[in-house]
C-alpha cells in the first residue's frame, strides 16, 4: 500500500523526541523543529553576545567614524541651504527695490541708438534674426521646443523649509506632477505682459562682480541687455538649492546604509552564523595591528 517500514525511518532530531521524522524533513512536526531552533538560540546567543561586547570590532569603529563624517557633511549642506534661502529672500527684496525706480528718458534714447543692421542665427531653429530681437526670439524658441518634452513624477514635491522650487502642476493626461523649475517652466508659467511704464530694475555691477548700488532705469520693453533678468537670477538660485537638496538626499542614503550594516552586524543572524575564535583567553582585542 506504499507505507514505509517504521524501522527504516530516521529518528526526529528534536531534543528528547523518539518519533520518526516526516518524509523530506528532519523533524516529526513543525513544533519539534521550532523548539530545537529556539534551544540553540538560547544556548549559543548569550555567549556570542558576550564575545561581541568584550572584543572591539574594527568594522564597528569604521562605521561610527563614517557616520560622524556623514553627519558633519549633512550639517554643512543644511547651513548652505539656509544661506541659499536667505539669498532667495534678499533677491526678492532687490527685485522689489528695482521696481520702485523711475524711468530715465536719457538712458532710453542712448540705448535705442544701438546698431540694428547686424544679424545672427538662432541656436534653436537656425533662423536669421536681428541683434536687438535675438535674445527675445531665442527665449521664445527655446520655450517652444522645451514644451515638447516632459519631466514629471507620481508625487508632488514636499520639501520642508524650501520656497518655490518645482512647478508641481498636475497633468491629468500623463497623471504626473511637473518637475521643472517653477521659474523656468515654459509649459505652466507664462510670461506676464510687460506694462509700458515698467522699469527694468536690474542691479548694475562694475568689474563683473562688484555691485554699484544702482539699477537699470530703462523701460523694460526697451532694455535688451537685461532681458528676463529676474527669471534668470531666480533660476540660478533655485538650481543651487536643488543641487544642495540632492546632495542632502545622497548623504542621508549613505548614512542609512551604514547604520543598516551596523545593525545587521550585531543582529541575531550575524552573531549566530559568524564567529571569531579567541584562542588566547587573555587577549580580548582580536584586531590585527601593524608591526612597529
């Protein structure tokens, strides 16, 4: 009938058990195997814990030093983010001050006399355009091509302490949130129409980097030297903030990996499966040392 001879069956490996083991198993039942595993843990684990505490681990020391270094770097990135946030508010204050300047007609007449005969080619479409309209044309041409591609994610950005970074406009067709920079997104942030009496307001500098404290007082419609200067300054600052946030995320992931490795090193499985044999009971530090 297919029944095996009980004399040919192996005995269960459970402690004190005399029953035959099941086919394909070393134990007669699940409870018998679990009880033996628990007894092994209770018998071996305390000794392994004592050995782990008495013998310093060089890997543990390296992990602690690495965590200290990562925490120090994270603090530096946080301080840089606070500085960039302060720069953001300063930039908004400068933009507001520039808007309060009065238009200077003399500067306007001098600017309008710029040579308009020279022509260049657009870097996006290759069309020949005049110098005065070049920057404006290239900006609109780039925005047209940029709208053809999309950058999105399933979730909106939620960054504590950060102001105005990503567009995060929801697209019901793709079911994605736009991840372009808010100030540079050509698809969801249209340029407002410039009034006739609006001043340029760009802060002027000398020797490229030294601010003079003065502002460009040309009408915004006429000034081609500082076209979209507010948007470009905001985008430059926002890009630095995004880079710092990416760096912060990278450091957090590294810290998580190191801490997980340290936890697993002193975990139940690691202590039960790995052991350093201590041949000399008087030697508690088993780390290798370089010869003097």
